[in-house]
């Protein structure tokens, strides 16, 4: 195979288009290199975009946060801005992979690879982020993150398109968040399930709920029906039981080497309830 | 048969520039070990799951097996060998030896590199911070206790004795 090391973004996009799907972009390479070794991918060439500094940024604007696609997971994990305005994303970034991987892996890569267990996805779903994509010869377009994933390792990205940035509104001061990643180890673990929760509360009354779930469906998902159940409701044990039941029905997990679908189903229910209790009643998880 | 394309890279390793001819898909680990004589960088799993191959790339600990050699072109790499010599060891190397943090030694190079990365950013790490910093390095022999103690001791030495 061959490689291209374009100096400019425009050249990178032209190469991507010319490659007709046979040239693959590589940034951190933390998924691509193992895939290459396992012969899961066989590109004709790499387009190395790892050095494009202008796509690595965390920008705080008046109402929004914008994150460049090439921002490393380490930078996200260390960012005060992300901790302040997108805490679940900070927590997920701190638990993704391990420190060595986090120094190379990028948020764009995590989303474009689109593992059903992608760790940055559930927080971005709860934050209702938008993914901005670009390609040669066309205007940028954006898609809501809950429309971005189509299946395991499948996204809305055209084969000549790359992610430019991720945008979301800063979390309101009234909103409370929670995040939990369940794995077989404390580090270097692929999620068995992960949950990101955002609730706007008035005391124990829930005004708005957003639930992002990972590793329990062919792609990272929102639990819309469970969110609906929580909206404009007083949080009680009875409501929690109902939510715990509804979320089981919304997900579509599989059994794999890490866990059975029964275990995943049980744990989503248990952990979602615990996280809601943590937010509503300050009960430790 | 068409010959695979190769490229020349120039990498700054432990203080000196070195050149190698590499394939596009060749990893930094492979080039360091097979072409540049840096066999102190170990291959444990080759896929980013063990940390044995950790090196500092522009000061940051990374898995050399997950970095393409081409991505290290013109960049600065430091391996465990670059931290000190048997005559003038780095406090980390000294503490690892003295504290029993080395049994088979296979994880040690990568472990010390991760520790160096930590101490460069955080000269007074807590135990929790040390554990987090080495959470990408597996050790099958020691149970990590001595490794953590060695890093604590080295951090102390570096803070109190500016010599190295």
C-alpha cells in the first residue's frame, strides 16, 4: 500500500475524493492500525491527517462548545472547559482506552469508527451534539448525532467526507449530569454498557431528560421512550421502576465475549436507576 | 510484481537524528526495533493492549505499535534508553532496580516511559495519579505494588535532588 501526507486540508479532501473509498484517513490510528494488522481493512493508501493542528481545538463560544475532529481524547480529558460545560464527555474521555491510547486517539476517529461501544458517543447523544462534515467540492453539512450512526461501524459519512467538528450547547446551570461506564476492568476496557444522563431538575421534579446509551444496540442510541417517561414528572421509586422496565424494552443488545445480552439488559436497568437516584436524591451509585 | 512504496524518515531518538527507510504501514515499534537498533522498546501484543512498547513522542507516552513510523517523521522520540545509562541512571531506573519493581523486566521499559511522562507533567503525583498514569501498562509479575513505590521514590528524588 501507499501513503499520502498532504500539507493542507484541501489536498486531503481532494485525495479522499480521488480515492473513491480506497484511501483511508488516519489520525491517531489506534483502531486503524490493529484493523490493518488483522486485515479487517485493506486500503490502497493512507491519507495521514494526524498533523493538521487547525482541526484540533476546544472552543468555548457564548452558547456553544465546538470541538475539532482531531482533538485527542487526552486533551478532552484534561480540558477545564469540557469539565465545566460537558462533564459526561470529560468523564467518558478519562475512561476511554488507557492513557497511552488517549494521547493519540481523536474524537473524530472515535465517532467515524462508530463502534456500538464508542465511549464519546453516549455523552454527545445526551448533549444533543451535531456532527459537522466536509468534503471536496461541496458545502459543509451537519447532522444531529442521533442521526449520525447507522449501524455497527457505519455512519452517514460519505466515502469522500470527513468529520470537521462536533458542536453542542453548553450544559445549562440547571442541568445535572451523570456518566457510568461498565467494563470488565478499570482500564483498557471496551464498554459492556455505558450511560450518559442529563436531567434538568427542579428539586426532585424532572423537567427534561436526555439518555445516551452505549454498547446496547447496533449503534450508540438515545432512550427516547424512557426520556419521555421522566419528562415533567416527580422522580419517585415507582417512576424509577417504570423507567427501569421501559429502558429494557428500548435497547437491542447482543451477547458477545464481554457479556450476554441478558446481563447488559439487566445492567442498563440497574445503572440507569442508580444514576437517576444519584441526580435526584444525591444517592451514591 | 510491483514493489511496495517506501519512504525515508528522519526521527530524533534519544537526542540524535536517525534515518530509516520505511513502508507506509510500518509501525514506529517495528522500525525502532528492526531498523534502528532500539530493541529496548518491547513488543508485547502489537495492538495497543499492553503498553510494553511505550515511548515518549514529543514528550507524550504513546504505544509505538499504534504509531506509524511515517507519523514520527521529524518528531522527537525518547525511549527508556534515553533516560539514563548504567553509569548515570535516571532516578526512575534506579528506583525500579532498588525497589524490586522489576521481575522478568518485559514491562519495565514501557512502564518507566509512562512514569517519566507522568513526572514530567506532575512532579508530585498521588498514588491514584500514579496508578492512572500506568493504567496502560500491564505487568504479569509484580502485582504493581513495587512499581508504584518505585515511582513515588523517584518522584521524591527528582523533587529534592536537582542533579539529574
